[in-house]
C-alpha cells in the first residue's frame, strides 16, 4: 500500500536559543484536506513551532530538522525564498486574530 500524499511534513523539528532547547523533536504531517491543531500549555512551544515553519523566529533563535510544504523546504532556506511562499502558499493567524484579521475583507 502506498503512503498517503502529505501536504506538510515536519520531522524532528527542534528550536533553540543558544544552548537552551525550546522545542524538542516535533514531528507531524498533514494530508490535503486534513486539519491539525497544536494544543498544549502556555509556553509549551506551539507558537515557536509555527513561527519556525514560517521562517519568522526572532534573532538568536534557530530551528533544525526537516519541514517540507508542497515540495518546498521550509527550514534552512534563504529569506527571499520564504517570502515567496508566505501569504500565497502558507499563512499564519497569530494569537490575537482580532488585531490581525479585518472582518470586512474576504
């Protein structure tokens, strides 16, 4: 039996700030049409996981592992390449959606 198609595949994602490990070895995949929610306590690394996939980690924080979205690598690629994917291929709704989303726009 063949593997189902994966829209997003994340393997061994770790996020560090210097010697401090903030996220350790996160792996998951999402198939087309599938929805996945990240849940956890405050400070458990949900936002850092998403920010790392978007290439939006703060200075001094780095991500390692493998993340592939629709055939495009997300980790360790130049900012210029990620800019071309953001908004069109991948987006993020930040924790305060009322400040990030305009209800008058579709």
